[in-house]
C-alpha cells in the first residue's frame, strides 16, 4: 500500500511539470511569432536575460531588462540593425 501511495505521489508531482513545455510550444507555434534567438540585447548591447522579450513584426527579440522594451519600440529598425551588426562580429 505504501509503494502504491509513493508511486501515486511521484506521478502527481512529475507529470504536470513534464507536460507543461509541450503546451507552451504549441501556444508559441499557434501565435505565428518567430523567436529570433538573439544573444545580444538590441538596445543596450549586453547579454539577453532570457526573461525579457519584445515582439515586433511577428518576431520576438530577447532583451537584457524590462526597461529596454520601451526604447526598442521607439526605434525598432535602428536597434535591429545595431544588433545584427554586433552579432556578425
């Protein structure tokens, strides 16, 4: 009986965590937004945080901090060009 209870607890605790990424991927695919995968923040030039993003023209750009979003949206083409130039080097 204890083994059955332990198995039930294990399944309850691990299955929801392993299923979530599948649903997250489906949500991203359905939106049609493409993740650019940039490693350099287009605004400040530092490393992206992995938590802060901005969407522009169907693409998602990584940012170094939440403050960069407003600046990016004021001149996105300029910042995208700067980022692409830095990533080529």
